[in-house]
């Protein structure tokens, strides 16, 4: 797995500071938790990368700072917080490859992590309606993603699920054929007008309470 660069670490440290400041300024709320996620390669999809996310829940507000490396460079990477009451609250395993293709698409991973509940866009709407708002997601310049956003409003049930450690972060976008762009003849299970490479899971991590 590639080592996260010094620049990436600096960005993450800045995110920690911003998150900490938000914690100090906040008042006690029904949902109050500081959590993190270690982002690891999604099984079967050939990604050699990793990352870290820090998440703060205060009431129905979520703040997040996230860095990752080893992604397809200069391509939009949709990223979401997933949660489903019937999900396993974990990242997928190879047994979730239900069609036996040897790769994992988003739908196949859903029993593990559940549906999209928060779209981690850079601006504008963050609801599930923006799950494929490709023009508003980070493009991972040089293969490195750096994302920070605060005051993301969510529903009470989503806030509680994340605070309870049931949320899962998934970063999408892979390069199965190693040609440096999203391509291929197989369409995405989410939007057939896109290649499956654009939406297949790349990195995944369960959001867990910090010690």
C-alpha cells in the first residue's frame, strides 16, 4: 500500500484542528461523537491505496476531513457515507461478488454497507440525490484526494447511525484496465451511461468511535 505523503498528512492534520475547534465550540447534543475511518482497498477491484477520515457528529450536523492516496489521478471520485438498517455495517468481502465477474460493483457491495445516506460533495447538496453529481466530487490530483467539509446537515436517524459506529465511507472510481481513464465496455450498475470503472468501489472504511 502506498505511503501517504507529507502533504497529505499536513492536510489531515489541518482537518483534525478544524474538527477539534468545532468540538470545542459545540454544545452538548443528543448525538455527539468523534469518530474515524481507516480507508482500505475495496476487495477485488485492484486498488493499491488507502486513506483516513475523521468524522465529528453534533446533533444533526456532520463535519468530515478525509485524505486518500493511490486513486486514479485527475478523475472524479464519488464518495459517500453509507448506512442501511439491514446492512452488515462493514466493507464488502469477495463473497459479495454475486455475478462472479471477479470485480465488485456498488450494488454488490450494498448488503455490506447499505445505501448512500450522505454524498460527500465539495459544494451544494449532500443528500443521496447527489450520489452521482460527478462535477462536485474531488478529482484526486496526482492520485491524492483531500476533502474537508463542515456543517453537513443530515437526518436524525443518519446522525445516530454514524454516531453509533454504523456508517461506512466508500470512495468510488477504479481503473480495471489500467489505461489511466474511466473506460471499458461494461456500463455502471448505477448509471449505464457511465463505465462501471467510474462507480465501482475503490476504498472503504467503517466509521468507528475514537478511543
